C-alpha cells in the first residue's frame, strides 16, 4: 500500500508558504532541517505535481511549523487555514459537489414528520457527496456518516484512519467543513461542527439540528 499521502494540488500551497518564510528569513535553514527532515526539505526545491501523492507525515510537520511561526502556536490559525482552503475550492468552481449542498435548503423548514425524515435523508446524501472531495485529496482512512447519538436530526462525520492524520491536520479539516457549512447555511455563521478526538479516529459532530442549519 502506498504511504499515506495528500494530493499535490493541496500540498503545493503549503509548500509555497514555507518557501516564502525561508526567503524572508523568518525561519532558519537549520530549523527547517530539524522540523521537516530531508524529505520535507527536498520538497522546497522541487516542483510539486498536482496529481502526485505527498507524505501526510511531512504535511503535518509543515502545518505545525506554520502554526508556530506564523500563527504564534494558536490552533485557530490552523482552523482558519482549513477554512481558506474551502474558500479557494468554492471559488475555483472545480468541485460540483459544493453546489449541491445549497439545494437542500429547498426542503421546507417544518416539523411535519415525513418532511423532516426526507430532509434528513437529503442532507445526509449531500454530506456524503461533498465528502468525496476529502477522499480525492487523501489516500487513506474511511469516512462514515452517522446520526449523533441521542439526536435524531444531527449527523457526525467519523474519520477512521488509525491515527494517521496528524492532530494539527485534523484542525484544518474542521475549519474546512465549518467554512463549507457557512456557504450553505441560512442561519448565521456560527460553527456547525465540533471536533472530538480519539487515537484511531476523529469525529466532526453537528452542534445543531439539520432543521436549524
């Protein structure tokens, strides 16, 4: 099996950020070597191919470097980086899946049981459709979409990856999904998902009902 990796189409952007830091002198070559290793350092001097897979381990190390140097160690920096990735994907128009999530709002906001059931089913299908973007960018892990225990009108995204995704990168995924939710929510810009971590997986759990999105 190939090493767990991320597509070059995403990796290229974060590599460019490190190149800018290096050129500005904000991070020393010695620190780059210590934090990124020989493999990560080599990427800074080669062309990143959009369709190629790159090490998720190196990607995590770069995320940590940027968090500490540019973000002052704040987790919110990484969350916002994930949100910016979502905004770029939306603006690119390359992923038709992102347009589909807006259509679920055609479902009536009502408490009629049958319409509620149809709305939940439709929303779940749309989540599944959009989640294919994640599968196209990472070559590892399994995603399950389940109801939140104790809530009939909420879902959680369960990323089962045996702990492969670095913790810092999990934050970027959280920011990505919360930014997507803002593009199709009719109820303000509050975060739709919270992150729950475990060693072998992590979950993004809805904070409110589908009817209140």
